[in-house]
């Protein structure tokens, strides 16, 4: 179907654009010594209306004869035949209108005067046909350009999804490699702890499978996965590992890629806590600021730790996944100062509004319940940041 006929709004605009054309036809027919203004308008209206719809018939002709792939002789001959048929039909409409008007005493001789104007109308019809063909070829070129843009965008999205799947597939094997090394080391020293670590590892992998097929998950689910991972590592590090979290309620509803925190925590433990004799605290924070979700992970690090260990896959994976999911809108900053290594992750706070609404609703419900129980007591406006330890899980 013609794009103009497929949309009522476009059709209305198209017919409105023919109003000036009808005015020009009426002016040409009302030239001095030709006919009265009323007769000119009476002929111009059916000519303009029929011309508008006859020009739409050029669309399939132009679609079947693309400019770059059609022999020029065939192109000219076909369009010349189309122009002839279109002009004949257009003139027949005008002749019918003149014949009907001639039956009225006020327009006597209208058919004779119309026949006198046929050469002028034939030339005008041919010119309008050429302009309509050019306009349709421009529309076809624009349509193909849009189709090419859509195809390129779809390929880009498919490539991005493939990249995300490939990066996501790297996370579990990398984590398993390190975890199995830890279990192997524990089997000879403390078999009971090795068995406990295997059970916790199974729990973490089951949680990872639940969210593995999703492109993004709420930060609250990601934090639960992080706690599951830390429970595995707690078996290995024991009391040397402490975890402190400070997460704003609004940030918990923001969407993040699955297993975003796990490589960062793994890096903090293997390159930070593991090289501190007394261990240390891994501090995890999250907040929403100016439309951005800010994740902060800090851990102590020893200045004497060996450099260049590992493949660096964890941080590179996080950067690549964020770049593929939020091109130009996400970043990962690293900083080491005064024996503390800090990772700052910034990405768009998608889903923060819904989380804020849920938090406000929950606070309102709490306030109503508290008022119902003790009318003189008001609910607190906020709460202190929570501190969680994986040993309490």
C-alpha cells in the first residue's frame, strides 16, 4: 500500500497540499475571455481531486522501475506510457465535469470552452506526472535509506548482544578457576572447610543460573549474589575477611548487569585481602546521584604485594560489559591511595524512579501503621546504613 494511503494524517496533509494546485488550475481556466470564476472553480475542484489520486498511482510504477537498475530506454518508455494514460484519465474527468455543468443554464457552452483548454491541461498534466514521479523516487530513496539504517542498527544490537553474552560467559569460568584452586588447596589442609566451600559454591552457581539469561537485574539481586559469593570466600579467609555495606534504598532498585560485583569483589580479595597479614574490611557502597548509579568498592592493599599476577580479566570484563550496555554513559575508575584500593563504577540509574516510589510507599505504610498503633508516635524518616557480614548469613 502507498505510504500516504496507509496513514490518515499523511493523506489529509497530501490533499491539503493539492489545494494550491487547485487554485492554480482555477486561475488558468479563468483567464480573460475564457470563462467565469464560478465555472473555473467548478472545473478545478474535480480536476485537482482526481489529479491527487492519479498521482498516487505512480508509486507502484516507480517501485517496479528503480532508477539505478532499469534500462534508461525502458524507463522513459514506461513512464511516457504511464503519463499518457494518466493524462487521458484526468482529461476525461474534466470533460465529465464540463458536460454536467453545461446542463445548467448558467454554464451553457462549458463543454466547448473545456475542449478549447485541452492542450493547456494536457501540458499541465504531463508536468504534474513528471513532478509526481520525481517525488516518488525521492520517497523510495528515503525509504531505502531508513531501511538501511534500521538494518545497520539491528546488526549493531545483535553484535552488542553477542558481545555481552560472550563477556558474561567469561565470568563463571574465571570464577570457577579461582574457586577450584582454593578448594584444591583446602582439601589437604582442612577437608571439612573444602566440603563447606563446595556446598556454598553450588549455592552461588544456582543463583547465577537464575539471573544468567537476563540482561539486567535489580541491584538488590546483585547484592544477594555478592553475599553468596562472599560466603564462599569466607570459608577460605575466615575472620581475616570482613565486609561492610552501605547501600541507599533508592539504589537497590537500579538495574545492573548480572554478576557485575563478583569480579570486583574477587579482585579485592585476591589482590588485596589475601596479601594483608591481618586481613581487612571490604567496603561496598551504592548511591544514586544526578541520574547516575555510583558503586564504590574499597579494600586494603599491601604495598609489598606481588605485581602482575593473574590475567586482569575481571576488571577488563566489567569495563567491556558496561561499555557494550551503556556506550559512553558508564565508566570504571581505579584509585590506590594510603594503602586502600578503590573502584568506582558509574552507570545510568535505570529503574531508580520505581525504587524511590516503592521506598516512599513503604515508608508511608510504616507511618500509617505506627500511627494506628500509637497515635502519638511518628515513624522515622530514614534509617542508618546497614552493615552486613557474610558470616552472619
